[in-house]
C-alpha cells in the first residue's frame, strides 16, 4: 500500500511540475512572438499610483469599454494604429467574428471595472520616479486573446527602462 502512495505522490508531482513548465513556456513564447500593443494608461489617483515597488495600472481602453460589458468575461476587440496604439472597437463573448485588422484581448469584468490582465507593474525599489511619466502599457498578445505586460512606454512611445 505504501508503494501506491509514493507512486501517486510522484505522479502528481510530475503533473504539477509539467503544468508549471508548460505555463512558463507559453509566457516565454508570448513574450517573444506576441504582437506588441500599446494601451494608453488612464489617469489614476496619485496616492494609489505608487504603492511600494509597484504601480497600479488602469487602461483607458478598459475604462471606455466598461459601459459595454454585458458579461463577466469575453474579448475586447481592438485595432492598431501605425504606432502600435490600440483603439477600442467592441466587446464580444467569443473569439469570432474578427476582421483581418482586428486583435483580441481577453478580459474579465467585475461590478465596476474591466480587467484585461496585468493591472500592476512591478519595478526595482527606488526606481519609481522614472515610471511616473508612463503614458502607455505595452502588452504582447497572441491570436487567442492572451496578453502579457512587457513594459511601460512614455508619451513618445519609447520604452522606459
């Protein structure tokens, strides 16, 4: 009986580690191969802008789309300008229909706000001042609507490092 318990524990451990490795691989692939999208940041209360070593982010596109949300989750459809800045088109519950020049960003909604993922940006202690001038959040997205925050950009669309 003891051998079955050990085998069961080992199988579960392999499954958990396999899933974790697969998740990391997915994020790495998205980070390298995803489409770069710049989302304009919405103004936030300056007292909550910097809290410790992270910045609370709100996206203008999510604020604009909040009034259209009819379900708790779905897809925000955007079009990109030549400068990679996303412009809101519509919300929809499924991945289709989608025109050739449109992109998906998966969202989840609560009672007062739409979250499109990555609502916080973490940075090294003592570097908060350099990120105060952030105007855009940079996301990498894939064709399934997954997104990954990869940085913040200034008003000239240059990455803040």
